[in-house]
């Protein structure tokens, strides 16, 4: 059993993140970690492209977002759809997505 950090940001984190998806993939592979979880704060931008990139690299992708100090992860396609709708409604209604 290996350890997988669940709250990792990539370059699409609005507030700030030095992590680039390609660099994360290489670091995870080097460390022998099989699952890469990307969860940015208050957004789901580029999640599908990130998912595909992680999958193509041979790692298991997990997508999520941080919303009001809650880490929300998509377990499957339905979960991804639910998170996409949730975050889209918040942004459409001009809700500020920060703590």
C-alpha cells in the first residue's frame, strides 16, 4: 500500500501554485506513487485535460476541489459531473469561492 496525498494543487490553482502537472507526474513516478490527486481551490478548470494527462502517464488520476475548507473528490464519472455542476452554479451565481 502506498501513500497518496489528496490535496495537491497544479498550475490551474487560481490563488497560487508552483506545481506543474508534468513535473508532478514525473515526481510521483520517481517516488513510486501510483495515484495523483489534483484538487484546486474553488475551481475545476482544465480538470479533464489534467485527468487525461495523468492517465496517459500511467498513473491513476483523482480529481477534486477545495471549497470552504472541505475537500471534495470525484469517485467516478458521476462524481465528476456533480462537482462540475456544483462549481459551475457557484461561479454562475457570482458566489465568491474562497474561505
